[in-house]
């Protein structure tokens, strides 16, 4: 490093010794800073001056009227509002003048409110909505940013119109709701009293119905017991009729023996007839008694059922009226009211179904009583016929026993047969009566169940009525209408303002900045430092001579010249940042801002110096490309997410990206380790630059020599001859030439002949490909939106073509150098070999033009090459 510092001191003395050089260096320190100063000052607060942007406004709105909102005139409201709004230069005029000013560029934009704007806006209240439209004209030719600003103004105007309309509608709605709340409050007490009275009456009716249904259930149970008794009496009658029939059958069988014992027979028959008559009379009397009791019980049960159904039907009708009253009340509009009314309707419906079932049971009971009465009549008729026959038979026996016994016996036999037939008809009649009694029992059981269900339903209804009463009392106590009134107790204007803008945005700025100029200062500071470092590389010689310093090595020369460029770059950073501070940009730490800029300047000078000294003119071209890419690709003005995807991909690979972020930390405020991480990445860029300049550069010397030589041959372009940092011949080539120069030279000539035949075709093909593909890409870009990708492909292709041309030129130069090596004598080869082994100093070659004549004596004319 000592010798590198010697180079730095020597170069500083050279500058100081020449006043013009001092002025030039001073200019290099100030001129790049001007770029930052002027831009920061120009962008200090541009949005504070948007009021100077002229925007034409045309109000053709005729206003409109509706029952809901009354008279509104949105156009006049907007015009009044804009006259007090100075965010843009609102200027009012007619349509023709506005359009003419936009076309001529006098106004940046024009906003026209059509004549039916208010009318269309009010269609939202009539159901046939027509979207109102503002007419917006903008001239995008005048300026790139002005249309974006006027677009924002137009959008703001649209929001303002919407807000005003919503405010008007809200004002009317609040007024209507307030009046409705007053009316509800006036009738709420009366409705509550009526509902409470109806609920009390319904409750009392339910109690009466429950009591009557309980009595009906008891009567039905008693009727069931009577039915069982009637069935038992009918069974007894059936048994006695069977016994009488058996006796008659036995008497008829004995008539065949009557002629031998007529007197005895007569006496027996008389006794049997008397006994049969007595039994039949008693059985008929008993059956009629039971049947009469059963029929009476059934008729009584029917009457009580009809009475209970009538009473219960009255209760159900009363419940229905109460439910209708509840539906018409305010309570029905609540969720609890809707649910409770639904339950009451269902329970009342169940009660009506039970009453219908009881009515059917009552009808069935009446039918059963009629059937039982008919059975009693059948039994009486059969019994009376039998008794008459018995009496006639006995009279015949007693009146004509002596003379017409045989005839009497025949008549008695016939009468007995008739009586037996009558007794046979008693049993079916009793069976029919039994079936009727069974049906009556089933009906009574169903009736009892239906009555029990009705009683339970009435109990639930009573509980529901009690709940309704409690809820109504709670609603009254809660003063719901009072709360509704209080909700709209604010003025119509206050509510309208709230609906038009229900939220308030509270902005809390993190890392606040004092101006837009402070926000863009990081980008312009970095660009100034980059441009300043590039200017140094363009103005200063990058190669270092060894005048006054012996034994300089390549890396010492590299570091010595970079320290000079870095020192001037630091001065550029100080001048730029101090000027920005004088302008007034914000910093959380001015020393950190200046110090960070100095570090960034050293990194940029290292990168640019490395590219320019290692790749010569190609490196300078790469620096220009980096400058172009870093302006849109480093997120200096716009977030990188807003840029095309191609720039988003290269964003992490650009040095200015991290320079911007580091300076932003010193201006807006530090967060976590972001500042140091950005400086760390910049340090990596510098390390790569030093690696290229000190390790890779020697291997590129021959290529740079070739390019410089060809540029000098144009007599127009600057082609400084590089100072050799690496021998142009490899040790292997020198040894092969020494061992067998003839064979080495013959091999070189063969390779040279093959390459020289292909060389023109390779150059021509590369040039044609370098033109055709870009032309095709340009034509293709006219029909696609991927223009950025096509541009990047175009640049990459051109770079590849240039690289290919450089490669074939390098191969050509290498062949020419090997041919020159083959033309040297042994002494020259040994000298080269010795210097290669000893590494005493970098080897410079004589002008290749001197070798051309010598080579021509052995192999013809050769292409001249430059010195190393």
C-alpha cells in the first residue's frame, strides 16, 4: 500500500502543479452536484402548485325536483363548491370554449356537467334508475404528469357529487323517520292498553274453557261406565231368551204324547206357558231398563259435548281476535313478537282441530243412542208377539179342551213354533245393540283424549298469553319509541353529514418528511454520485505510469489510481450533500447523511473504475447502460412494484438500489438493521469490483490492446494504449517455439490459414445476424404489448453479437501474435523465456509493425498489431 500511496501523492502534486487542472477537478466536484441541487429544488413541493393547473368546468345542469328530496341542483352546488376549492385552477365557461381550450392546451382538462345530471341522479328514488355521467376531457399531449393530477381532481369531484346527493337524501330520510317516531310514540300507550286488555280477556276465556272441558271429561267417563252396564244387561236378556226357546222346543217335542195324557199335558202346558210368559216379561223389562239408561246417558253426553264445544269455540274465536290485535301492534314488528304470534296461531289451530274432533264424537254419540233405542223396540215387539201367542194357546186349551184337543194341540204347536222363531230373533237384535255400544265406547274414549289435548293446548295458550303480557310490559318499560326518537334526535344536517361521510380517516405518518424534495433527494444524490464517478473515469487516464516510482506492480498501480478517483469522488459527495442540506432537505442525522454519501461515492468509483480499466471502451459502455437502467429500475421515484416486471427482476442487482435505501434511512429515520444491511450489499459490490480490477483484469489485457489498436486505426476514436500488465505469450508457447521452431511455426501457419478462410464469413454472418434479429423484433413489437421484454431481448442480442465479434478478433490477434513468436530467433525467445521465469518487470513488446517485414521474409505479409 505504501507504493500505492506514493502514486496518489504523485498524482495530487501533478494536479496542484497546473492551475487549470485544479479548476477542472473543482468543476468535476461541483457539476455533478448541480444535477442533485436543481432537481431537489425543482421537486421541492410541486403538488402545492396544482392550483395553477387550469381545468375548464362547464355547468349545464338544469336541476330537478322529487317528492323525496324536493328541489336539488347538483350543478350549482358543485360550482359553488369549486369556487372555494383551490386544489386545481377551476375555470368556469361554456362547452365550446372549454373544448377549444383543451384542444389548444390552454386548459389541461375539462369537466362538463350535463343538463340532465340532477334529473338522472333523482331516478334512484323512482325505481327507473339512470346512471348520471360527467363528461371529462383531458389533453395528454401537453404533459406527462398533468393528466394524472387532473384525473385525481375529476375523481374527487365525482366523490363530492355523490357525497352531496347522499347528504340530501339522508336529510329527507331522517326528517321522515323523526316524524314517524313521534307518531309511534303518540299511539304506543293506547296500543299497549288495548293489547293488555285483550290478553286479560283471552286469559279469562281460556280458564272458563278449561273448567268446562274438565266437566266434559268427567261426563264422558260416566257415559263409558253406563255403556258397560248396558252391555251386561243385554247379555242377561240373551241368556233368558235362549232358555225360553229351549223350553218351547221341549214342549213341542212332547206334543206327540199329548193324546194319552191330555189333562196332564194341558196342565203342564199351562204352567209352562205361564212360566214362559213371566220370564219373557221380566227379561224384556230388564232389557228395556238398561237400554233406556244407556240411551239416556248417551243423549245427555251429547248435550254436554255440544255445550262444551260451543263454549270452547267461543274461546278459540276470542284467541283468534287477540292474535289479530297483536299482529296490528308494534310488538308484532319485533323478532320476539313474530315468534310468539306464530306459536299462538299454531296452538289456536291445534285447539280448533280438537274441537272439530269433539263435534264429530258428539254426532257419533247421538247416532249410537238412536241405534240402542231401535234395539229396545225390536226386543219389545218380539216379546209382545210371543206373549200373545202363549195367551191364545192357553185360551184355546181352556175353552175347547174336550172337543178340539187335537186341533188345539196343533194350534199350540204352531204357536210354539212361532214363539220359538220370535225368541230366535231376540239374540241378533241384542248383538246389534252390543256392537252399537262398542262403537259408543270407542267414541267416548276418543272424545276423552281430544278433550285432554284441548285442555293441554289451552294451558299452553294461557302461558303464551302470560308471556305476551310480560313482553308488552317490558317493551313499554323499555321505552323503545323513546329510544328511536333519541336515535334521530340529532339535527337533520348532522345526520346527513354523517351518512355522506360516515368515517373519518386519521393519518399518522411514519417517518414524516418536510417536503417532496426530501423524498426524492436520495435518488438525485445517488445519481449525482454515479454521474460524478463516471465523469472522473472519462476525464482521467485510467492506466498508471511508473514515472518517479520504481518497481510498481499492477495492483499497486490499480489501487493508487483508484484512491485518486475515490478522493475526488468523496469531494463530490461532500459538495452534493452539503448543498442539499443548505437547500433544506430533512435528515435525522446530517453527519450520517454526508458520511453515507461518501461511502456510496467510494463504492460507485470502485465499480466504474473497475469496469472502465478492465474492459476499456466496453466497460464505459456498460457504465452507460447501468446509468440508464438504474434510473427506472432502482425505485427512486416510483415503487418498484409499479414498474414493468423486467425492471422488477433487475432491481436487486443494481447498486443504486441499495444506495437509495441507505440514504433514505439517514433522511427519514433508521429502522432495525436496514441501514447496515444496505451498506453491506454495497460493500459486496465494491469487493466484486476490486476482484475484477485486480484479479480478472490481467487476463483481459490482450483484448483491450486489440480494441485500442483498432480504434487508433480509425484516426477518429480515442484508443489509449494500455500499459501491459501481463505477458502476451504463455510460457508453454515460448518453450514449444524454442524446442522446435519449424514445427511450431508450421502448426501456427496451418491454423492461421483455416481461420483466415473462415474469418470473413464469421464477421459477415455476425453483422447480418446483428441487423436481422433486431429488425424482426422491432416489427414484432408493433403487434404486442411486451415491448419492454422485446427491448431487453434486442439489447441482449446486440451485446452477444458484439461479444462474438470481439471473440473472433481476439482469436485473430492471438494467431497473429503466435505467428510473430514463430518468426523470432532463438536469442529473442530465450530472452522472453528468461523474463517470464524471473518476473523482473512487465514485458512490453516491440511494435508488431517491425515484425511484419521479418515475418514477410519467412511467411509473407502479416497483419500488424499494437504494442503491449
